[in-house]
């Protein structure tokens, strides 16, 4: 994991504060440029600093290079500290709001003295924003929606942001002598896309030692409770973690109890009652006798159920399915044979096609589709027909070179225009193996227009996959207003697969929509949409989401051998 984004965010804060300070027009611009280049750097900024090569980065001169070095070696920047003292604006908090950029932050601060989300909310309550230059009711409403999304993010963190904490805490606890088991439970174990608080369960002889190590971790901001069986802390990045020490003979019961959501647990408890048993967090009992409890599987066994994967334990019919033997055999990462949506530096990706292919080959994929953006996405340097034809020739050569065992598929992520047409002509589309179509513009179109646009695009006979169908970004952007039922219907008529975009902020389609889609017989393509080599690793997050949507190997396009895949997508 590089620190590039962390460095870019420090530079961004300096840029915005300099802009508010207003002393110099050019310095903020220089910083913004450095934010972009550092943020999208293919190499590790720390390595460049070590080799004294920071000024090789476009847009990074001596001054900014010194700032980066100072930050990397000391964790702070003196100039930034001075700026923060002078201009007490919480830039990070405000710039996290969609549709709020440096210009608005400056305007809010200078005209209304707004320094953070709280003071912004107060100004909105008094309807003060609408009177500002260039603002109106519509913008104020957008900001209100944006604040809601940011606040939801404070309460529920994305799965990927919780993952490193989980790994670290388990490692610390498992390293303590006398600890027999430590496991994560709760919504994290169910692989939910966001996690409210993290639940850790420990089986140990000496709970005091475990609790001391837990509340004594480096990044604990607040100890909310410390006891012999349960402690709760809040980490510096706001995540709440609860740790429970559970007796060995009840560990499985505890794991079951703290994993299932309430509906799942209610179903299990009533099933137990029907069998003359009693189920709680300590075990499964017949009268006073404990029937099961040490192992989670033992509880399901004793209820004559197969073990139910945690992703399904949400009370959506999984207990009934388990009873009548119709639980789905959920997809696993090992079932994936290729990735059908990825970018390169030809559009807005960071790495070259060769670098992406090397990374894909190391995943032992059978095929890999290169699908850069198309021309109307100018911010992403999208390809026009000519560049796309060149790309097709290039891929023919790369396939012929024999350098990679995998088959390189020719693709594109084609933009859906305002009228639902595509921005690449049919003759060129005809030469591609995989055509994914996506919405990247006019995302606030009305439900009718958006549905019409997408359905129109799906009727083009060259289209194979609808990319990130609802456009949502977790904690950042709502879903489009779109009639998905209608989209699914048109997709089925035209043999178009739905994407499950595995980008950790997207996970789009979500679990509920996936289940609906496969119920209609639609195929799902689980794709990383990688813009850099490391992002090929995101496939696992797509697989988790698919499992939450009851998706099996057979439902997923890119689990099929290439020959079969080609047959399936044929019109
Ligand atoms: Zn896209
Ligand atoms: Zn993409």
C-alpha cells in the first residue's frame, strides 16, 4: 500500500488553505496540479523521496518536493500548521461533501464564517446559503443531501476501510499467550458493504491481559468501557470496536449470536423452540443440558441445518432454504476466470496495458478485457474510433506476441449519451469482444429519462454488459433515479449482462438488486474496473457482495471458460 493518496490529501489541504488565504494566485494552482499527479502516480511516492527523485513528478518543483519530504519524515508540515492556525477551516471535513469545492469553502468562510459541517448546517437552517453569489435553492438542497451522505460515512465505514483494522486487531489478540481463538463477528463477518461497529470475540484464559492489550493499542481515541468480559473503544478514525471474551464452551454460540442479524437469529431461535430446545449466546440447551455451543457448526448441526454462510444470515429466507435443501452454492474467488472491465493509461488509468496484463497474468486468469473509456468522456481522455481501432490492432499484436498465456480481450467502456445512443459507431463496436456501456454524465436525469437512456443503449445489438448500473458511490453519491425492473427486463430481452462493479466504493449492483437480477435469469459480470495494477485485487470485494446476493458460479459470466463465455454473450 503506497502513501500516495495520503500525501495527495495533505497537498490538497495546503492548496485549499492557500486559495482561501488569497495571497497568491499561482501557488494554489501549482499545488492542485501536484495533487493530481501524485494521486495518480504509478510509483510509490515514498520510494521516489528516498531516491531524491520527487522533482521528476510532473508539477512537483523544489518547494512542493520539500513539503512532501517533510511530511513523509515527520508526519506533519510546518507551513500547513501555520496555515491552519491562521485560517481555522476544517478543509478535510468540508471538501468531503459532494459539490463543495475550494471556491465554495472560501465563499462560505469569508461571507458566513463557516468553518466545519456543524456551522454549515447552522447556516443552512437559517437559509443563509441561498443568498450567496452563484448559489440558489437547488445548490443548497444538493449540499443538504451531501452532508447526509458524509454523516452516514461517519457512522458506517466502508468494508475496505475496516479491513486493515480487523486484521491488525486479530493479529494483536492472537499474539497474546493463552488466547485460543479470536474471530470477527457482526456485519463485518457478513461482509456487508459498510460496517457500523466491529465485533471481536476471543476465547482466552486470562481476559485481563487481552483487555489491556486491546484498550492500549496505538490508535485508540476513546475507551468507552473496559470490563472483564467486554470492552469498547473508539479508534482515531471514528470506528467503534467491541471486544468480548467468551468461555471456550460457549465460543461457537457467541460467534453465531453476534454474527447473524436479528432476523436470522429470531428464525433460528424459533426453530430451536419447535424442537424443544433453547438457543442463546451461551449455547443450545435441552432443559439444563447443553447440546451445543463450543463450535458454531455444532449449533446448526443440532438444529438439523447445514452450516449457513455468514453472508446469507440476514433473515431473507436462508433458514427456510436451509431446511428444504435449497441453499445456493455461493460463488468463490477461485471460480473467477477473468476480468472484463479494466482501464489503462490510454484513458484515465495509471498503468500501461503491459503492466496491467502482467498483473492479470499473476492472477492466473484465462482472459482479461481491456476496456478504456470512449471519446465523450474527455476528462478521462476517452478513445475515439480511430484510437480504438489502433488499440484493436495493438491487442492483436500483443496476443500474437505470446508474452502472456491469458487471452487479451478487446473491449471498451462506451459512454451512453444523453439520448441513449452510444458514442462509438457500430462498425467499430462490431470488432470488439466485450462492449460495456455506462452512464458517466447527466446523472441527475429524471427517472423516466434515465431509464429510457439506459434501455435504449441496451437495445444496441453490440452491447454485452451494463457497467455500474446504478452509479452509486458508497457514502458519496446516491443511486441514479432509475427503474431497474424495466432495465432488467430489457436486458433480458437483449441478452445483456449486469455488472457487479467490485470497486470498493461502488459494489454496484448491490446485494438485493443482484438477487433480483439472477432471479430473472440475468447473468452477472463481476469486474474490478481497475485503473491501476493493485486494483485487480478488488475482485474479492465483488465476490463478497455477490455472495450476499445469493449468486452462484453459474450466474456469473466470468466464471465460464472463454469458449462458453463467447457462446453465452452471443446475440
Ligand atoms: Zn465507468
Ligand atoms: Zn470503468
